[in-house]
């Protein structure tokens, strides 16, 4: 079965450090999504791309978060500088047309 | 903006019994999709079932079925013959149908389902 691959699976770092999370979407999927899951806010859409172009990043704090898609096989989500409130599980998902999205296993991020 | 509400933070059911999880949503759109996702402790997000708003027939996938009431904006999930492996968080999700491709999902807060042996 084709899968969305996210790395790293876990990340622990100190406040102020740069964090980069990576996602490899399923081959042939043209839409990539980033979600964040916390106990307080639940699952929230941060941003998404279609055909590598950003479509919506309104859910993302602009001052410290950035999302890019350098090529069709890689999406990145960066946080600089990181803060303790960024601790969460970050999911990447990919999709095509109106088919359901497929989720990666997530990156559990802990900012100390 | 669309909102999705799951009013049951936790539900418990005996193994082999039937349980229904509730979900309501708010939207001004006429075309959209609704989903139920399952998240076990492994934190994977697993699609359980989906419903297109234009379809009157309720979706069914083996032991899982939905009761979709478009006018009431209600989308409940029924799990029949509950099994221990069904224990998980269940999320209801909404997505618009923009016609240009997949859009982002709006999730409810989730229902924690406990299966009693």
C-alpha cells in the first residue's frame, strides 16, 4: 500500500531552535496538507498546497512557521524560532481530486 | 466558517453491542463531504467512512454505517457488533467540494470510544 511518509517521527528540542519536519506524499497525489493536533485545540489545518503551489496557509502562525514544497516528492514545515506552545503532533496528508486524504503517522514535537 | 461538533467526549459499549457516535456541523454550502476517521493509540488517522452530501443514501462499510440528515446537519456513525479493535478516538470531519480538488478538513474534537470486554 502507498503511504505518506513523515520524518522524524519524534523530535525533542529546546526553545528557540529551528525545527524542520518533512513529508513525502503518495506518488501521484497533487495536494499536500499540514495539520496540527493538540489536546486543547484538537486537529487544525495549518496549510496546504496543490501542484506545489500554496493554496491556503491561513491556519499557520506566519511569524515563525513556514511551509514549502521544493518538489513533488517533498513538503517541509519549519518553525523558527520554536516555542513550548508549538509542542504538538504534526500530520501531513496527501490527496488527489476529490478522493479522501491519506495521512502520515505524524511527527510528535516537544519543545522544552 | 464551517464548524463540526461532537458532543460526546467519551462513549463506552460492551463488546458485540452497537454504539452510535454523534456529529453535527454548520455550513452554508450545499456541496460537501463528511468523514469519520479513527485514531487508535498508535496515532494513525484511519478513514472509516465517507459521505457525499449530494447522495441521499447513507454510506455503509461492513460494520460501520452513517445516518446522514442533511437538513438537520447531522452525521452520526453507527458501529455494529463492536470489537475490541474498535477502541480509539473517532473524529468527524467536513470538507467543502470546491470542484477544483481536495480541500482541507475541518475536524470535530473527537469521541473516545471504549469497548468493554
